[in-house]
């Protein structure tokens, strides 16, 4: 590609981006991530031509169920694609064949090569069967690339329609790697997929020679939009010493520093990679450990093999070379099959990780049963409008503070009580991130919506160490009587998307309202109003989305100790709706019953009691609720 054609591509890319700043994307949207779809020997007749078809098919169904717009595969599409011309074609063709289920669902597919696809033959066939990497037009797999099998277990999806559809705009590539390294824009985000392997002309194009293109794509995108980068190899990984810039983590320090600094300067937060066949989330810095950093997420395996981190850890080479540690571990999960869903919601982006244990610490020979066994493991969040705080184990959360459009948030108290380490014994740190939404969609909403990510103590749980969150309210327009009555309070969105009293979401404790500032010694579940600082606050042990709003129309969860009946009752205005079969009782704070009825799920009833604080009892469990005027 000439300098002029590169400039024209970037200008076209910039024009596409300029039309969609982050505030213009009205609805959240998703894309999926998978990695390393390799299989060694087809012993169970489900994985032809060294492609993990049995796993791919099950992950495809998850992507359809999750409603993603497209899927990014970060390399090693097959196990033997790079070994010879005779293997490259059937391997790449097989991977393309089993992307058809996505195309049939209107889902795009954007693959990247890995070291197992590293040959001129694999490069040529990759470009033939995945032409969408150059223009975004999907569902164009050549007829002679379909690999048919009559096996009932892996019979490929037929092309539902010959009609094509487009995903993404503004496609560009660096010189000598058209369609292998490529960038595009979708919605309010830019995507850069970086290939470092042999091109069809037998040339390898190092990543540092692509830096001008990478930096130009990042800097020409519209302000206030996201950018996500992808490579098969990462910067620092647990098992493999080789990486994106060379044979080990100390290779090409100039290129590494330029790359990370470009990401920071252009507000690009995430680098996703495969290669290591494990889930590992970390912060990777420049060689001076302070100038810039990037969030590196190594994706879990979708393969027959699983790696174990090496000892000493690869980052120890940085200590020898630069006298600093460049990697800060945040989380790690070994030996699982996994996939990821990235949700872009305005300025906020979240990554949800789902997995199933493989049952092995090295290799498997039969396809695991994944459908019905997927478990959510972690949510990672970041925002263009938020802040980030690195909290070590034993460190205080009181460093977390942020403001947005007149709303101030602060964690007043709390300690990172985690003692977990990674495989080699390094202690995890918490990357606590804030995010914001300017939406005004809740009853009597008196603040902007705050998102808090990174406080969870372990994978597979959203439970945190106890912390005290304070959120300011609009003191000019908010009714002070409603605040003092507790009918406007700190509310939180649960995992089902329902809003409820934040203190009622705790894993334990009793929601208790007070009108005073927070004081040391307040136990889990105590929540209150500070009229001096114009804040509501609560002692919590779950992170979520938070706002100051009325709670008379909030779905209520009843909790007692470790027990809970989630989303048992919904009270909206003066209408109570039971979500379970149960006897529902409402008592005032003096113990007088104001409502009692045996109800069926879906049944409604009218409440005649005045506004105020009440005790709601369902199935023997109690919680305090407020009814608005």
C-alpha cells in the first residue's frame, strides 16, 4: 500500500468514525471473543482438519444466544494450518465452514491468524475464505471451501441465504498485510487486529513496522469513541516467552514502549490476545514501569490443550533487563474452556468472561459438554468518562473518588481483603474502575448513574469486601422530605437489570436507614442521608450500577442472612405484584399489619397504606421497603 492510499484509507476511516461519537450510540451492543480453536487428533470424530469443531459449534450457539453483532477470533484457527500447503487449505476451509452458523444468524466473523496459521499458504487461503477482513461483507465463503461431513454431531450449517450483509466500515490495512492486519469501525468503537506472521509473499512483517498505521488509525478516530486492539500473542504472558514484539518479553523495547504509549495517548484501553490457552488479566507497563500501561487480557482456550504458567514468571526477565516489574496481575483462571462478551454502552465497556472446566491440566482427547454448563466468572469494566484506581491487597478503597456532570461519588471506607495469588505466587491487585451514564430513566432520579467495577474478591462472584459508598444528589431539585423518609435513596441495578435499594442487595445483614453522616462502626446494610454534604451512603458488599432515585417502583429482593428470594415482589406506585407464589405481608415500623395476602406469581394487589417505611415479609424473609408518595 502506498503512502497516499494509506492516507486515503485513514481519511475514509476518520470520516466514518466522525459520524458516531459515543453519545450517539443510543443502545448498548455486544461483540464476542474466542481464541485458539485448535485440535490435535480427531479421536472423537468431532474435530476434522485440526479444528476444534465440537467446541466451536457450542460457542457459536452462545454467541447467537448472547445477541452479539460479530465475533473476533484471536488466532490459531487450526492446529496444523501452517505446516504445509496440503494442510493449510483444508484447515482454513474447515474453520470457515463452521463460521456459517454465525453468518446465518446475521453475526459477523472477524478472524486473526496465529503461529499455527503461520505460512504463506495459510495466509493466501485465509484471505480467500475470509474476504470480510478487507471490506466487512459477510457470508461470502467460496462454495469450494465448504468442508462437508455427514457426522450427526458436527454436520455443518448450510448457507441459509446467498445474501450478504456488512459489518463495519472504514477498513484499512498496513502495507504488505492487506486483510491480514486490518482495522475497521463499528458503532462508537474502532477495532485493530494485528498480524505478525508470514504473508502470501513469504515475508514476515514485524509489529513495530506497523506502528505508523496503528497510531494513525487510533489518532484519526473520532474523540469520545472506544478502541480495541487484538493480537494472537500478547506483551507478557504466563507460559510462552515469545510475544507480540519478539522472542521474549525484553525484545524490541523501543517498539514495545512506542506501542503502549500510543495506546495511552489515544485512550485505547484494551489489548486482547490468545496463544497462552489460559485466562489472565493484567496491567502491562512501558519499560520504565510508569510512563504508560495497557489492560492485557489473555483469552481462555477453545482448544484441546491448556498451559501452565512457567516459573520463574516471564516478567522476571524485565527485572534483569530494566530493573522493574512491568506486569501487575489482576486475575487468572487455568485449564478452562472459555469465551467473552464485550458490551459497549455509550462511554462504558464491560467484558464478561464465561467458562467451563476442561477436566485436564494439559490436553483433552474428547470434546467437553459445554452447553448448559457455562458459568459466568468475571466482569471487567472501563469507561471513557471514568477513572481507574489500583488497590493492593490490604489497601484502602478510600482512594476511589470521581465526579460526572454534577454527581460526586466516593468510597468512604473499605479494605481490599483478598489474599489470592496467581499460579506462581504473585498477589493480585484490584483494578477499580468508575463509569458513568447520563441517562435519566429512574423515578425521582436525583443523580447520574455510577458504575463500579473491579471490587469482586474472587472469580465467579460479585461479592466484595464491605465498603461504604457515598453518592451526591441534586440538592436544589430533590425533595428533602422524601430523602429524610428514605423514599429517595441509593439504589442499585441487579444482575437481571432490575433496580432496588442498594443495601438490600447485600449478601448478608439487614437494611437499616438512618438520617446522619456515615460513622465508623456502621455495619453491613446500614444506609443513610447526610444533609450537610448532600449525599446518600450505604455499607455494601456488592458492586453494581448505582444512582440516587425513588425506590417505590423498585423490584424488591427479600434477604435474611445468607438466604434470599430474588425479585420476590415488585411495588410500583400503589400496585404490588408478586413474582413468586407466597404470602406477602406489609407491616409498619410499630409492627401493625397493613397488608397481608396469599398471592400467586404474577398476581397484583392495591396498597392503601400511606407513604413511608415498612417491613415487607415474603416466605419468612424480611426486608425494609419505602413507598413513595
